[in-house]
C-alpha cells in the first residue's frame, strides 16, 4: 500500500517504522492512505497513528480518555497489572506510540486524546473508560459539543466493558483491573508503591515556610480549580500560557490569596480574574515568591497550554522546578 504520513514527530516516525516493517511504501503523492499526527487537524479520510497500529491488533487493549487524569490512570493500571503478574504496557498519548509496541504479548493500556479519537474506527478495545469531560481544546474542536463527541467516540470502539465517569483515578483503575482478574485486595496491595507521574500536583520543596507545587500538567480551567482545592494553605497561584479558547470566568471565585497571570493568555485572564501580570513563567515565579509568606503555597497550575514559551508542559514544569531549586 502507498501511504502518506503527515507529521514527523514521535507518532509520525513510529507510523513510518510500522509501515516499513509491514512492507508498505511511504509516498508524498498518489497515496491510498493518509496517516496524520495528533497535532494535524483531519480534513476527511485520514487516520491517526494509533488507528493504524490497532487495525490488526491481537493483544488485549484498554482505552482510557478524559480531560483530566488520563496519564495517572493509565500508569496506575499498568503498574497494578504488572505487579499482579499480568504483563502490561502503557502507550499512546502518554508518549510511547502504539505502533512501536503492537504485536507483542502485553496488555496495551492506551491513553487516548480527543485528537486521536476523532479519526479512529476500529472496535478493538476490551475495556474503555471516559474519566471526565470538561472544556478543553476548544481552539481545535470549536465547540464543547464537538469536543465531547470526540471523547465519546471511544464508546463505539469498545466490544467489552465501558466505564463512564466513575470519579477518581483509583476507582477507574480498580474497575479496569478487575476486568483482568485483579481482586480488591491485590489491587490495594499493588497500589502501595505506585508513584504518581511528574508535574501533577507535585510537591517540589519548602523554603522559608513557603511550599512550592508543580502542577504544570494542569492545562485547562477545571484542572486548575481542582488543584487549588487540594492544597489546604493560602495559595499564590501562577496561571497562563497559550490560550486554548477556554472560559476563564470560572476562575472568578477561586479561593486563593493571589493570582499571577503570565504568558500569551495573561491579559485575557485579567479580564475575568483580579491578577498581577508577568511576561513569562520566570517573572511570575519571582513575583509569586515576593507575594507569599511563611505558611503559604506557591502553586503553578497554568490552566493553559505551554506552547507560547515552552515545547510542552514537561519543559514548563522542569523550568518551575529548576527555579525552586535555586531558592535557598
């Protein structure tokens, strides 16, 4: 088959390797199939790298999506299944392309974004879960209805159990693992040494009685609200970055001591929230440190994408942590 691959990032290169392993020809014109990377908006007929990989899958597959909590849930399921003697591997939107792991014997625990789901068609999932759906990526999908519809495409791709809105990461993970024979006692025991991923409400350090938290993965309005509700201290909140078309008016009733807005979205945020302005994350960090006193918390939970200043949320979180480490 003659296949055109649009995008040469992680998923695009994985698709090329997969296609070449299976004897397909990579072309620029005259193609029979077009594979796109998640960042490229489909025009009609294209498929995502994950769809390409799953068309002939023979392994058990778990599909997990949602606005918030996907990665934590995926890693929790992978960890528990492996601890209970059932080989599993986390892949998909989490960073490891499905094309690079399909064909083995492991249970595939696949994190799925709305971008990937909107071009998927294969009904291959033994278990599927939609954790939650709150406004996000409206700059791509246009409306909340379209975004929700993309998320719930997963339901049509599941031939086994489908879970919708069970609540916490743990409750979803417990239900998914039970499908594969893990009882409650085994699940709880396996969970004892599970470490949550970086950049998600991560305590970094305390200096002069001020606690610093890195929640750089908080890239939408709801995740920022959730983060502020988890810290029982007066909060100096750092928000901003690249606007994704979200409604910041929901932040008008945040229970925080101070808000500092930075980056491309800063002025828009200030239209809804009383906040101090900063040009970038570093300036916001130092301003936040000045506003905080002993007993307070400085929380980075941006509620925006990172692409105005950083290549991804991980780079943004690492920058915040490096600024924390400079404090003495």
